[in-house]
């Protein structure tokens, strides 16, 4: 009986790794058992043992992963934690940018943001460092697998424990005291950060324009990798590398640094903190370079080396919008029947908030290929962004109908690795949330 119990528990741990990437060694099995017990009722079980039995053979949906993650992820953070990383980033990235080397555009991602202190710290750092910040195009994305963490982050109200390493004067300048003695983030800082759910272990969810996780200048992913199993950890590091622009910076916790794991990066020691930089490597000279190996901003290969499609994708990945649009036009002219040229054009226009043009490009894409799932999904996202919930629902339902014709593990064409089942779950969750608001 003991052997059977050990085998069952081993399968539970495998399920957790597959769903979340999180590794629970023997010394942390009690933590996992407590998390499962706490999530059992939300997952539809009357007791923990029944939940464990189910997890030993389950394939979890996105909603089930979020429930489990809300009880097994660690939520320890505070403002300006490991403050040396912020100083190193200010010197490494912002120093060059402020001297005119990088333009007035910054995209920063706080991956595994927990309850939001890190993302708001990054926003405060920018306010303190960049005198003409309102004139910049700055976007800070903060994601986490745990929906409860994201709720607290969006509420933007914190107690004393979140300020145990604050720089002098921080609270007076960037927080407002609430009636219950807590501290609310100032509106101008709160407006700089966008929070969104994202599972770092989910294949195909990033880097991608669909999740706004591409062409990043900076990624903070600290005190999260240490909890991952070895193989998921390596996959996450590879994808974070690909989510950065050439020359972009990755910050991890001091305990997570490793020459072997970060071999694709260049280590840079600044102010006693180690940052990792994606190299400014030249474009691959093969006829069709890898999708996720874009050229540096100032070095482009001759027109004969790569196709118009690859050039368009490379510029889009780099966030070079106008160049990307120009190459999309050349792509569409070279291949009049390729719907992906218009889809990529729409993705760029969507990011520029040129909504009418994006809608036209998506409609052109669907004219060429009526069953192009991603175009239906993108039209739904665009309609929702513009406040047209009726149209959004219609487009999402169309996408779900097309997805229902495919196997759940089949990859969605043009999605760079997103499975049919995963996209269907995402759309289902969006529709459920919208229905809840309407009730």
C-alpha cells in the first residue's frame, strides 16, 4: 500500500510540474499537500484525498491550474526588494537611453509579479530617473499565474510589511494613506502598469503579440525560477531570451544566477548585481533565419537574404512598427493570397491603437481565409478594446466554433506554438467573464 501511495504521489508531482512548472522536492511535500487540501473544494472535491487521487491522472484546464496555483505559489515580496538590481538597471539600460542611444520607448515586463510591488517599484524608478517621462512611450506589463496575487496587485493598496526596504521618502511621494492605515499607490504610478494572467510554464503563451510579451527591453523574473523543475526552468529562460530585443536586459534573483542556465546571455556585473543581456548578434546568414532570432536595430541583411515575411516578423518582434508595416505591404504584394501578411499588419496596428486600420486588415485576412482562427480571435479582442461587446462575443464564438473542429493538442496555425485546447480555454474564460459582468 505504501508503494502504491508513493507512486500516486509521484504522479501528482508530475501533474503539478506539467501544469505549472513548479517543483516540489521531498522536503516541500507537506507544502504541496497543504496547497492541494486548500484547493480541493474549489476544484470540486469534498476532501483532499479525492483531490489527490484525481490529480494523479488529471490533465488540468487553465481555470483549474489557476485554482491550484493560487494555493501552492509563494507570495513573498516587497518594494525595491534586492534594490541593487534597480540601481544596476538604471545604470545599464537607462544610462544609455538617457544619453540618446535607445530612443524614447521602453517596454518592461515583471514576470511572476506576485502582488505587484516589483512592477510598481519599476514604475517609481522610472519616475525618479527620467525627467521627461510623460513624453516617452513606456509600457510596464506585470503577469502572474496566481489570480489572487493579481487581484491584490490591481487593488494597489499595501501594509507596512511591503515597505521594509523602501528608499527614503518613497511613501510620501508615491503613496496615499488610506482610512484604515494602509498605503494606496498614487494614480500616476498605478496607471503605468498593466496586470495580466500568464503561466510561464504554458507553451505558446509567450513571446507573442497576443499577450504583449514580445520586443521587451527589460524583463524582471526574480525569485520564481528557483521553484521550477529543471526542464521547465530551461524552457522559461529560453523564451524570456526570445522575448527580449537584442541588447535587452534580464534580471533574476542572486540565488538564480547560473553560467550554464543563462549561456545564451552575456552576464554583466553592475554595482555588485549581475544582470543578463541578450547579445547584439548579427542576423543569421541562412536563407530563412529562425523566427525568434531578429537582427539588431542598426544591422539588416540584404533583401535577397530573407523573405519579406521574415523581415516583417523580425521588425514586429523588435517593436519597429513602421518598418514592420512596410514589409507587411511588400509581403502582401509578393503573395496576394497569404492571409498572414494582413494578420501581422493588424497585430502591429493594434499595438499602435490604429483600430480602424487593424480591423480592415483582419477583415482582409478573413476574406482570403475564412477559417483563420487567430483573425477571428483578434477581431474579438479589438472589438472588446473598443467597447463593442456584442461584436466581440460574435467573433469569439466564431473562433470557438472553428477550434471545435480540431484536436485539443493540435497547434493553431500561425500561433507560434499555441495549442487549440489552450486557445479555446482562453476564449471560454473571456466569454465567462463577460457574461458575469452582464448579469
